[in-house]
């Protein structure tokens, strides 16, 4: 049985960038190093969480079978490195990869999940003797969304919501501390718009809301006022008496 060390890769990577996976120091059953000419084929299988593997033939995540069946799956192709002798390299391009239902096959981690790992699959041939094997699992890794580090962000209803399905969009600007400075949120149902600024910790302060019934609501932060630095012309004014009681119309 050939000996294949666990692949090496980063613990996290941007979803939008290809991930390089290295498999080093493959040895044949006699203990000698496998030369490029000895490698009949090589690749890596990608696993999600503790119990799923990506099946390229079916374009979906399936329950992880035993090693004998794993050897029959189609891996991401690896090839001998041109710069590092004795090393096999594969490239995982996660962004844009779809499953059979046209959903994203790979997603950035939220709350530490999902995690992935890989195993190398190598088949060799030397002197007419063929062999094959699987490596141990690599360390776990996850994908990150580079947009999360940007100070300007656009968010839909949930992280999984597509633009064509969104009923809410929030345009948010963050400070250098990455806390929210404020946001503009537009909602299609029931058709509202809200503008909010935030304190240094990202907590909402004053709000301007355009409501579904046509009202405009101004909500200052706690204890603050609505200030108007010009003349005001209104038709009627309804107010709460300082002594309490129901609201009244000003004569």
C-alpha cells in the first residue's frame, strides 16, 4: 500500500480565490519516493463537516462511504509541481461551483460552519505494478467572505438570499473598528424605507422611517430632540400635553 501524507492547506481562505492544496512525499509500498513518472493519477476529495463528501459525478454532497468506495469517486485533479519536486498540487475553485439543484456547492462559514477537509487519492504504477491509496484527512478549513472585511456592505434578507429573491436590502457603512456607522434599508414588503445612524458600538441611534401607510416617522435617540434650523410651515399640529392626558390638536 502506498503511503500518502495528509494534504496541507490553509485553515481559511477567501471564497472568491482558488485554494492551493499540496500533497508531499508520496511513497510507494517499498518505501521509496514516488517519482512523477510513477504517478498514474492523483487528486483530492473534498468533505463537508463530519459526514459528507462531494460527488462530482452526481454534482451533490453525499453521505461519506467507506474507503473502498471513496477510491471510485472522481477527485479534483492533482499534478506534479513544477517548482517543488516530489509534491503534487491541486486547485480547489469553490466560487461559482453549483450542485445539481443550481445551489452554491461551497459557502462561507457562519458561526464556524460549514467546515471542510480533503483527502488525497493517488494511483501509481512502477514496473507494471499498480497500487492506489487514500491519505489521512487534512486539517479542517473554512471559507471566508471577503465582503465581510469591507467597510461598505450590502445585505439581503439572509446570507443565502439571492438578489432576485430579496425582499429587503440594507446598505451599510462601517467605521475603521468595523462597527456599523449607519445604514439605509429598503423593504419591499410592506414597502418601507429606514435610515439609521449608529453609535461607536454599532447600536442604532436616530431613525428616519418612511412607512407603508405613507407616514414619515422621526425617532431621535434616547433623550435627543428633532432640530429644525429654518422656518416651519404646517397645516395642523397634534401634541401631548405636558400635564399628561390624551393627545390634542392645537387650535
